[in-house]
C-alpha cells in the first residue's frame, strides 16, 4: 500500500520552497496514485480514492498559500530599455571603445559649426510633415508635375484636407516655417539666416550615390538686395572651408519650383579621371540644389518680394561626406558595417 502521508510530507516541503508552486500539482506522484485506483480490490477503492483527493486538496491549498507569499515579495522594477542593470549598485556600462559617433553625425556638427560662424542659426526638421509644407508653400500647386520628382513615403492616415502626411523628401519643407519664424528680423533691419540639417526620405532606385534615407542641410538667407553673387559666394566659402582647399565646382542652371533662377552645384569626381559609377561617367558629382527664393514662397510667408530677396540651398550631406573621405558607395554609410565605421 502506498504511503500517502509520506508523499504528502514530501510534496508540502517541495511547495514551501518552490518559486513556481503550481508545477507541484503536476508531480508524477499524483499520476501514479490515480493510476493505482482501478487496480485495487473494489472494497478498497473508495477509501483510497478519497485519501488521494484529500491529498490533492491539501497540496492545492499549500500551493495557493505559497503563491500568495511569492506575490507579496517586493521586487525592484526593471527598466528593460536601460543599457545597464538598474538593480546593480554600480551600472555596468559598456566600454567606451565599443562605440563612437557615426561619421554622418560628426560631419553634421562640423557643417553646422561652419554655417554658425557665418551667422546662420540651426533648427531641426521633422520626420513627418504635411503636404502644405512639402508642396503648396513651396510653389508646387496641386497637380504640378514637379511633385513627382519628390516621390516619398506617405501615411494612410489623412489630415483635415484629406491629404496623406509625408516623410519629407527634402529639408525644403522647413523653408516656410523658417521664413515665418524669423520674419520679424527683417523689420528690425536684420537678415534671416537659418539652417536645417536633418534626415530626408525618398522612394529611390538605390545605387552608389542614391539612398532612400539620407541627410540634407537646408539654408535660407533673406534680406535687402540679396543676389545670386551672395548665393555663390556663400556656398563656395562653405565648401572650401569644409574641404579645407580650393575646389573645382561646376554651377549649372536647373529647375526648382521654389527658386528662380535655380542652380545645381557639382564637385569634380574625386574617384576617377574618365568617369566611374559614382559620377555616372560625367566626372562631376552633384552636391546641392539652390537658387533665389521664388517670390511666391516669400509671399506665402507674408514677406514682400519687392522689398526683400533671398537665396536658399539644399545640400546632400551623405554626398559631401563621400567626397571628403572618398567613400565609393553611399550605402556604406547606413549599412551598419562595423569594418566600415571603424575607419572613422
Ligand atoms: C532638393 O532636394 C532641393 N530641395 C534643393 C534645394 C533647396 C533647391 C533649396 C533650391 C533651394 P535635389 O533633389 O537635387 O534638390 O537634392 C539636393 C541634394 O540632395 C542633391 O544634390 C544630392 O546631393 C542629395 N540627394 C538627392 N537625392 C539623393 C539620394 N537619393 N541619396 C543621397 N543624396 C541625395
């Protein structure tokens, strides 16, 4: 005959020490006891079955009591997002040599510093914007074909006009906000000089110099009698300061709805003499778009284009960095390849 009191003692002791007491209810002892019942002589079955049920009830009560005890234990909260164990007395920080600033972040600081020394204030952009700032405020009316040049990612959610929100395809989406924000400077006789370095997105065919997610730096300068000469001198000064040498720059006429006239600046390709995949055989790498701010863009911000003129530019930061460090493929920058990043 099985010794039920002995089993009871063993199971109660196990429950008392267990951190998962429910598991004791699935102990093999119960299975074995229930398996014995059909094999017993008929006159013993009732009493034995009752003893097993009483055992089960006692263990269940002990399990509930132990679980209640465990639930009361005061466990310090754990912040799973923290880079170290918050319960440890001294945080176990990762060794500093395991990480470093990303080259794009570092170069953005250098670029902002140069423009700050030239009198520009730096502002942040946003990663979701509306179609007014992406298009209408920049003189792209609804249905304008040039909207297709800025094919980007859109939300299924729409605003009060029924338009999707957009992941900005260029930092120019900030032009209208900057003009409105700093418009009062003009009345005080000061120019508007503002800069936006930030991330932008495009639905692009990827290659050595095209990414879907990249960085641009936008600049605007508005004041009295500002002309193309000021634009070219500002960009030439910036580029020569950034690269620390005289440069061969090509300036071509171009078209943007929000500037008139518009231009493109290209740098001589540092990778080849006769054309390569980076410059698509042209020996020049396009770095930035720019121009004199269109009167409609000034008007949309309540600035009188008869009184004030200004220039704007939007420069690809990844391209600037590629040219500086002779990086042959833009996709390396966002690849997360440590072998590549450790070179910087
Ligand atoms: C623009 O984005 C205009 N907003 C620039 C501008 C601003 C013009 C203000 C006038 C006034 P564009 O599409 O050409 O223009 O892009 C500007 C620069 O961003 C390019 O010269 C290039 O350096 C960079 N760029 C464009 N597309 C990509 C891409 N897919 N990957 C990496 N860099 C890119």
